[in-house]
């Protein structure tokens, strides 16, 4: 089985990605790799932040790795919170405070359309590749459900009536931005490995 470092400290993301990959790949989180750093996300785009995380970990380990950056974009607020999703209500990165701020900012808005967007940055044999995934949906007015993380309790994906926080992991992964980006990553890796084995 191939091994890849997933450059994140977010255990929710690790669990989701492991569920998507099944037994195909062995994922090592930063904690499991013995790396204890908080990688900065200083840039104005998800693409640059994802690259910052993967290149930081590649420089430290010299190993193949990938990272991801995700943002929630609302139409009524011109794409807010977007790249600032994690620290929307401050550096505490509190899920509750972030949701409270979002619901307050949207309280008089009729247009509740929003999307999660994930950008994965993969460093494979020293080169960087990016893959994205989008999940369209709506923001409801009050939290519903207790599973998941982040903005899951207020986000209903198109095609369902439940929030992500009311779904099992497998159900969320049917719709999710992260799964769509992971599907592209997996297709890329399977292809390069197939080509390598043919040489
Ligand atoms: P980051 O990618 O770790 O910077 O996360 C950005 C913010 O979006 C954090 O507040 C996360 O909690 C939130 N977030 C990222 N992915 C998801 C998701 O799948 N569901 C709900 N919130 C998410």
C-alpha cells in the first residue's frame, strides 16, 4: 500500500479522507508523522494557502504529501467568509462563534446560496499539482444536527434536505467538496502509478 502524508492538524478532515480512501492508501497525519507545527495560512487564496501547507511539510520531510484548504463562500456576502472561514470570528477558530457571525451577517438576506470549495495541493516526486472540489448548497437560519465540524450544522447541500451535521460521514461524502477534490487526486495518483508500472 502506498503511503502519503496528509498535512493537516484537523482530525475531522483526516477521518473524512480515510473514509474516502478506504484501504487504497495509507494516510499519515502530521501527528502520526511526529510533526508538531501550526502551518500558517497567510495568503488571499485557497490555492496559495494549500500550497504553503504542502510545501512546508515537503521541505521538512522530503516525502510525498498533500494538504487542503477549504472555504465557505456565500453569494449574499460577496463570497464571505471564503479564505477567512477558519478565523471568521477571530483567532480562536471557534466553530460556534464562526457560525454565529455568519448567521448574524445573513439574517436579513433572502439569498442563502453558498458553496464549500476545497483545493488540494499534492507534492508528488517534488512537483506540485492542485485539484479542486465544490459543493453547492444553502445556509439555514438555525443550527441543525450534531455531527461533522465547522459550518456543517448550517449547510444543506443541494439534493438533500438535511444539513451535513445531520448526516453520517458516508452520506456527507456523497456530496462533499472534499470528496470531489479527493476523487481527482486519487485518479491522478492511480494514473501515474499505472504508467510507472508499465515502464
Ligand atoms: P481550513 O481549510 O482548515 O482553513 O478550514 C476553513 C474553515 O472552514 C474552518 O473553520 C473549518 O471548520 C471550515 N470547514 C472546512 N471544511 C469544512 C466542512 O467540510 N464542513 C464544514 N466546515 C468546514
